[in-house]
C-alpha cells in the first residue's frame, strides 16, 4: 500500500517537474519541440544523471513508457492550456515539493542498495531531485536557480539526513520514507512562506 | 552493399557535423583547441549521449580511431581553409541532412536491439542525430538552435516513425532504412527551401 | 613510494581544482550550496566524464569518501576565508598545474588499461584534466575558458604524448609518469610567465 502511495507521489512529482520545464521553455518562446524536450529534461534529468553515475543502464525512463507518456501529456497540456494551468500554481508548487521529496528518497535508496556511504547516498538523492532543474537552466542559458540562495537542495539534504538517522532507530522504512518526504515538503513550504534563503556569505570575505 | 553505402553516408554525415561545429567555434573566435573540441562534440555528442543512456560503453568513438581521424582532419581543414569550405555550404547542407538521416536510423536500431518500445526507439534516434548540436550550442553559451522553430528534430521523428511503420509490412530492413533516410533528407530540403517552421503556439496562451 | 607521491599530488590537485570552482562561484555571488556544487564539479567533473565514457561505474568519487571530504573542506575554507586563500594564488596555481599533470596521467592510464589506441588515451587524459573546468564554466554560463587561446589543454596533450613516446623506451612507468607531470607543470609555468597563447588563426580565413 505504501508502495502504491509512493508511486502516485512519484507521478505527481513528474507532472510538476514536467510542467515547470514546459513553462520555462514557453517563457523563452521555444518551439513545441523545445517545450517537450525541456519538460523531459526537467522531469527525468536528475534520475538520468543518477543512473549514469551509478551505472544503472539503460537509464530508468528508457525502460518505462509510462514516464514518457505522462511527460508528453503534461508538456502538451501546458503548451495549449498554459493560461489555465498557471491558475493551479499553488497545486503545482505542492506537487513539486512532493516530487522533490520522493525523488530524494528514491535516489538515496539506490545509493543504499549499492552500499555507498551515507554522505554519498544523500548526494545521490539530492542529485536525483535537483539536477533536472539544473540541466533545464543550463539548456535555457541561465545560471541554475538552485545555486542562488533559495532553500531547495537544502530541503533534500535535510530530509535525506533525517531519513538515515531515523533508519538507525529501526523504524519501518516505508513510514520513515513518508516522514522524510513530509519534512522536505514542510521545509519547502516554510521557506517559500517566510521567504527564507541561505545566508549571505560575501560581506568582507573576498 | 547497402551496409557499405550506409557507412559512406555515416562518414559524410560526420564530416558535415564536424564542419558545422568548427564553423560555430570559429564564429565565436575560439582558439584551435576549442575548434577541434567543438567539431568533436558536434559530430559525436549525440551518439555518445545515446551510448551513455543505454550503457553501451566504452562509447563508440573511443573504440574507433577512424571517427576521431575524420573529425580532426575536418576541423583542421575548416580552420585553415574556412573561406573555401564555406563555398560548399550547399554540399555541407546535403551532407548534414544525410547525416541526420543515418544517425537517426543508427540510434533507432540500437533501441530496437535492446527491445525498447517504439516511442523510446524514435527518441533514441532523434537524440543520436540532434544532441551533438545541442551540446555544441550549450558549450557556446547559446540556447540550442533546434528548440527554436526550425524543422530539424521533427524530420528525425517523421523518418523514424515511418521506418517503424514500414517495418511491419515486412519490407527489407536495409531498403526501409534507405527510404527513411531519404524522407528525412527530403523533409529537411523542403523545410529549408520553403522556410517551413513549427507553428507558433503562444498567441493568447500564457 | 612513487604511488604515495602521486596520491599526494592527486589530493593537492583536487584541492586546487575545488578552490578554483569555489572562487568562480563566489565571483558570481552563488549561495553556499552553489559554491559547494561548483567546487565538486570542477574537482571531479573531468574524472566523472571519463568514467562515464569508459563505463567505469559507479564513478570514482561515489566510491571514495575521502575525495568528497577534501572537496567539502576546501569549499567551506574558500567560502569563509576567501580573502586569505587568495593570497596563496601562486601556491594554488602550482597545485592546479600539478593536478593538471596527475589527472592527465590517471586518465591516460585508464585508457591504456582498456587497450584503447594512443590518440584516444591522450584524449581521455585531457578530458580528465580539463573537463571539470569546462562543466564549471557551462554551469556559470560562460564559454569555457580553455577554448580561448590559453595554453592549458595543450599542456596535457604535450605531456600525454611524451609519456607514450618515452614508454616505448622501456623506462619505468612511475618515473615516466613523474617526468610527464613535470613537463605539464613546466609548460603551464612557461605559458603563464611569458603569456604564451595558441596562435591566432582567423586573419583572412573566413
């Protein structure tokens, strides 16, 4: 049951990430092909980079039609009904936060399966969750958003660290995963609600 | 015989892609090393990304000196005789269109060998043909050209789809491949001749 | 003993590369997370790309905590004591040159182990040494520095070629490696000291 639950969040996250990629492409007036590619890259870029780094090939989306179909559908719906989709920006933000949480946990679990060390597992989770957005920004010729003071990757690192700590208490992995995802969603909501950012560090330092 | 024929087109396509990378680098006044790298990346970037995604490593160009030698030679000829090479721009366009066709079919075939689904195979073909240009544009700090309304990747998708449809009729694979490549070349010629582009989609939609 | 010696240079090179990535990120006012990522990417990007191209996965830094710890420490020290770290810019230049040498040799050796051809091995060495900087520049939205007339990759190509030539004389591999690294360091020092650059090639050629 938890498994199905995580699957549904995975799909919601993929939709949110794909919509974010499509909107970024549309803001730059890319053509429909560009919009589809940016949707794909944003939704599957992080997991693809993770699979490449650990050598899990063919990478996940090549073996799973459902992912491609969901992303294609999201891209075209965003393309043709962008104005209406935008009205759901709060829903999309929530999906995005949930996606961030699930993707972090999925990446972290892959690291654990390979017996990689805790820090590296957290890095893999963060890469899975955040690097689709990095590739999206690079393709659109922007310096990646997540390098610019927003609390985004930090949420993944916090959630991932908590998961590994709680795991030592012997708590059920599925329950622990859901708690970690909730923490990541919570950190994101708090960060946006109170406009929290990473501290400035440049005063008098260079 | 068909096999040799496809090999020759493969080489012509590699030359056209390498020349395109060299010209892009020269327009930005990169140094000779930069010109060589951009030639390489444009010519082998798509196939390399495909090999990495499906886990076919060491990637193709590492195991085949001939590719590297052809690209190096093209880069230096373009570098030193750029003015003269440019006179052959129509020839280079034709080589490029043929390369687009062959690379699409090569990528698609690799997907079929791995028993990936039809849509994914077409995606692999398109990646093989188009993503060398994407990496070239990213390295030169441009938003990738193929995301901007030109009919380029679309030609690959059309050709790849036709190939898979015709394959079901039981036609000989080599003949089918040559037909699909001709279709891709034809779509490219028509698109350039009549300045066809993907439709605008932004009126009143955001 | 030589092995430990190379290990130490490897660590010094990693520190220099990580510091270079951190400084680049700080110049663009990235947040602390961005600074850490740019440090990582600069230090391990080249080796990671090499491992992915040859299929040596999980890539090196996933299996070696020490690398991650050294990079994290360098990133934070640079972040908080940047002004002081900058005073050691000559030391960092020397570390960088040594890193360039060691990373070239490490990449080249991996190619030899896979029985790849000499030219391809030199390319792998150059990729290992130089492409961390390329990825750093792409993430910061700059055209990669090493494509712009500086003698940097050229030093790797010269050192790598010498190593392969001297190897045929039957010289001990460790001694040969140290000689090749010294040549690369020497070329870098001469290039910076006398402001040597690759020749201009654009007069009357386009």
